[in-house]
C-alpha cells in the first residue's frame, strides 16, 4: 500500500503521492522541465490506480521539486564499488538485489530525497541492469552485469559516441577494399540486402560512391571477402524461397478408385527423387498415371495458394525447393510404396495412331521405377516394347502435323553441399527419355480433348506455328537455327493449336507435384469426376496467370543459378578447355556452342570457319556478379 509523500515511478518518471482518494492516488509530477532560456519547470497532478505506479524506496520524501533537484558527488564510483563487492561474492554475483539493499550498499547515509537520483544513475550505469521481471510485479531490483557484458556495453557506447568517425573510417577501408573481417561485416547488411534483391537502395554503396545495383553490390561483397564466389543470390533476387513449402498435405482420402491390373513403369533420371508419372500398355489402352495431390489440395486452400505463389518447384544445382512440402512425396509420388494412388488417363488410338478417346479415372496402380538406362536395356521386353512403338508412331504423327524437334546440348549441374565443388555433366538423350516425352504429350493431348468434350474450363497451351526457313543447315547449327524460330507459348482457356508440337490441342497435366498449372487442371478434372462445382473461366484465368508469373520467376532463377554455378565451375577448374561448335556466322565473328557446359559465346575465330566446324576454347575472364565469361580460342599450332 502506498502512503502520502511516497516517491513512485509513473510511466518510468518520478512522482510523489500528494493525496489519497479512496482506492485512487493523486500524484504530482513534472510535466515540463525547466529550459536553458530561463523558463521554470511545470508541475501537474494526476489521479492513478495502484497498478499504474511503482514505489521507489518505500519512504517519504520532501517534495517532487527537491527529489528532482537532488545531486551528489562521486555516485558513479560508489556504484562501481558496490558492483565489485557483489561480483566478488559467488552468492550475489548473479542474484537480483532490491533497490533499497543496493541503495544502502552504495551509500546508506543518503536521504530518501536522493532515491530518484541514485535510481536513475543505476539505470544508466554499465554495472547494473534493471530486473524487468521484478519491475512488472511492482518491485524495483537490479542484477549485477558480468565484466564481459560491461565491456561490450562500453564498446557500444564508445561506438555510438564516435559513430561518425567510425563510419568514416569504415567507408575509407571499403573504398580500398581493405575491410577488417569479421568486425566490418556488420556494416555491410544493406549491401547484402541489395545484392539479394531485398531492397533497391544502399546507404553504404552511396557513401562509397558506388552505383546502387545488385551487380555492384555482389561484386563488392566478393571483393571484400564478405561473400565467397559460391554464394548464389538469384533465388532470393527473384523473390523465391530456398526452402520447400512447409504445410504438409493430408493423407490421401479413402475414396472409390479403379484398381488398374498389371505393372506400370515410372521412368526417369537415376537421380530423380519425385517420380510423378508412370506408363503402361494393356494390349488395348495406353495408361498414363499421374500423381494425385489434387485429392487433398483443394482449390484456394492455403496449400493451393502457396503453390500458386511458387508457380513451380525450383530446381537449382544446390537442390530442389518444392512447390509442395517434402513429406508430400511419401504419400503422392508414384512407386515409393507398394501401391500408388493416381489420376489416370486411359487412351484409345484409332487406326492412324491418333487419339480416338481419352477417359480419366481415379486409380490405384502398382508402379515399378526404372532409370532411363534400365528402360533402354529393356526396350525390347514385352512390357516396354509396345510403349516404344507407340512413341515412334506418335513422333511420326506429330511430324506430319508440323512438329519441330530440337536437340541441343544440355547439362546437369550439381554442387557438393560441404565443399561447394561443382560438377557439370553433359546430359545424354536415351531412347526411353523420348518415349516418356511422347507418353506425356499424349496424356496432355488426351486431357485437353477430354476437357473440351465435357465442357470443363481448362488450361490449354498453344503456340503459333514457327516459320522455318528452307535453308536450315544440318547438325548443331541447324538445331540452333530452329530454336531461334520458335514462338513463345501461350496459356488460356480456349483450345488452340500448338505449332511447335504439331498438335491441334494440348494441355499440361503430368507434373502436379511440381507445376501449379498442372495441379489446377487436376483440380478441375477431379471436380468433374466427383460432380462438384468447377472453377469458372475467369477465376481459372486469374489463377493461371498468377501461377505462370511465379513460374516465370522460378525459371529465370534456375537459368541464372545454373549460369552462376557454371562460372564457379570454370573458376574451380582454371585449366579447363573444351570443344566449341560454330552454329551461326556473323561476318568476321561467329556464334559457338560449347556442349560440355551448355553455353554459347560469340568469338572472332583466328581463321574463317564453317557452320558445325569445331575449335578449342578456354575461359578467360570470369565475371560472376554480371554472369559473364569471355572465352578465347586456343591456337591449333
């Protein structure tokens, strides 16, 4: 209970209880301090409750004016002596001590009017910290700080006092690229934020007279040793997470499903960890089975919105950042359990090898996983031979429809997590990869026909027919020319031809675990099968556009990341040389493809070259921040 003339804290400022009114207390406090111009201090009164105030010392004082005017000599030294005394005793070194006990230890001869003076000096001291837990319960107590904490506080205070000088010295060191690490790293936070695309401004770069661009920030971080060359900023720069989605999918629902007899085959790269398609031929029908996450990812649910914002799984050399959670693979990827749940496309062909009918089912299938190499070895087996035959017939059909087949070198880049050692391997194109490609195209075509036939609002993918010149050369030069002829794909809710694939109608439905548009199409197909309301065309277009925009960012981050790690690979292998193939002539210059690293460059060869002619090159200057490398020809002499 508070008494009249007790000194208290009100909103962390001193006040004196001047009167008591029932369960309320009338306090007097300084509302405006005196000024240097001679204006006197102003005082005010306030009626408060006991929970609004905290007692300082539990003793009566003369007046608020005398409390505020009180001063004493050498109080700092006395506080330091009290701290030293408490720290010397193991029992009190870390214990909280009440203000009254500490006040007596500092100087018990002082009168109560000095309470505020001593309290405020303790709060401002290096030696003691206010015990916030006690304070919240209405008691004032302090905890002695350790010598290490005191040293750190003094260092910070010194830095604050001399902040201008310290900052100027840092900027001088920065201009000379001579930072003192790790201490100077703490001043480079805004530079890192700019390099990562988290801001478009940097006070540090501005003060150093350096252009405020992500590339300049990246270069400075490399030049000063803050970042290693292995730091990849591109996912962050494109606003992407390096972590997979966190919200887990529910277990697949118990629902009626068609049990497909026999074994289906999930065929992919040996390093693939997320198999989401499998194929089989039963003698009458081609079956294409696709993972079925749409069985639990409902339209506009939180998981659906997260997938839409990601657009697609991000695949970079460091690993995959998945559109759906990592643990979704166990329940929804195909071939990881004895039986797999799928959304399946059953395709019937006419006598010409075109799709005569496509039906869609919710299924349970037995899936066996094969690598491309294993599938190639078994291509003449009774199970796989029909699939290879169907694929070849579909290639011939698409060729007649004007399909353009482009085969340019591709590479697979991996980064060892601990050492950051980069490996670049040229990808092969086994026959089975082409077979699987045709199966997926048939599923996409079949799904598009099924959706159109049944009036389902759907995501159709089209492409204007490319204008192919008559003089396309052979070899890589011809493939390079064909790629330059291709038009950009377009996505909409109206069916239209896909000129590049040679198909009258097409959709993508084979990657719902890693591509949002496919997941959206699966949601529509399942809703139709279940007799539930469909997403209308306008809403579908909005969600497609959002997912496509996010997927575009993901693809840009993937391309930038792959190039970044390719440049790191070249720096890690300074003796690297490789064969480059001429694919386009530009006067005295020529465009060369370097198949072993999947890159192209413009060079001025030492002598005239013909299309598809090869030269040997090595890497000259490598500019990681600007994703550029200068290749030079190696003399044949």
